[in-house]
């Protein structure tokens, strides 16, 4: 399957795309040979798109024209097939920034879900980084990995480990651990062992009580500092020549985020490890 990184500027087979009509309505699909997209009753043949320039204007078989763009990360993950609720792009963006995900980082993810967060992580760490995802069940991984490949292509630096993350982590000296599991506070002790000194911990939870449990678990270990809790709220604006106002709809609560840093360990005179 091709990805947008293979040939920038071209629409390729397997690529997620969006179709925009003259009224600004958008439709989503993935390009396949001999496939036809139905956009509000208007048909667009994929064979007429594959290999063409990204952003082209095309006439549907019924006459109305559409602008066709390769789907961005946000457009892909909010419209792709899913078996579980995704971490919204506004939260994924904060996770990437607050957990300091960068080229070459070694990351452990708890919970694969539908692949939205894994995609964001892989984009941030690049081909020189490495992501290990713990997923309890094998069944959901096929759809999730298909979603990842649609935007990223083949990712040889992503390993899915079908295992119970609550039982422990095999990895050591990782840069970041990011959790989207029902009880992330049960992973805090394992995270303290797996993270390098100064490493980043992040957890996404849907409720305030869960957020509190994560924070209390982090504090109880005495091995984490810079503990921070937050949520993100997104508001678009309507901007024209005659109007300037915020949109009536605000994307408010989608989840709570908890971040922390792993404290260093130092050797005492008795050669025991002690938290600083």
C-alpha cells in the first residue's frame, strides 16, 4: 500500500483522500483501482485520480465538480473505520508535544485501539525511532494496523506485542510511555522501571476520577515529578469579509491527560538505588 511519503504531490493507490463539493461538504475514501466513490449521489472513479496531482479539481459522472486532496492526519483518523473510540487529534497533538516525542525516540504505547494515537507517535518519532504497542487482544490489531498503514505505509519500526500491560513491561530505558488503557494507574510502577531517567509518562483517561487515580499513583511512587493534568478545548472561528465570530459549536471535553517525568536514581554508599 502506498503512502503520501512515497511521491509527495501525487494521489496514489491506497491513499486516504477527501472530496470537497462546491458547498464545502467533505467526503472521505481510500483510493483503489476500479473503485467508485459516492459523494452525495455523485460518482467519482478512482482510476481517474490515481497518479494525478494532489488537490486537483475533477468533474463527477453526474456533472458537479469536486476538489480532491490527500487526507491529513486529522481528516483520516476522524473518518477511518474503527472498532473503538479514538484519541481525538487535539489530544494527540498535546500528547506529542507534552511527551516530547521527537525523531529517534523509543516509545511504549499501552492500548492500540483503532490506531489513531500510534499513527501520531510514528509520525513524530520518524523512521529512526521505535514504537512498541501493548494490546491485550489480537483481533483488533488487523483493522488498527490497516488504518496506520493507510497514512504511513509500511512501518518496520512498529511492534505490536499481544500481552497484558498490567503484568509488566519488557522494555527498559525508553524515552516515553503513553497509555490509553482502562486503568493506567496499574501501569505506573511498571512505567517507573521501564523509563529512562527524565523519561516522559502520559496517560489519557475519560473521567476526572480516573485522572485523580493516575495522579495519586504517580505521587505514591515518589519516582515521578512535574506531574501535570489537563484537558484541551478547541474552538473554530468563522471568518469572512463581513463576519468575524467564534463558531457556535465548541469541541470541549474528549478526555483528560496526565503527564509526568521520571526522576533520576542515584547510588548510595550501600550501592542501593535511591530516588532523588
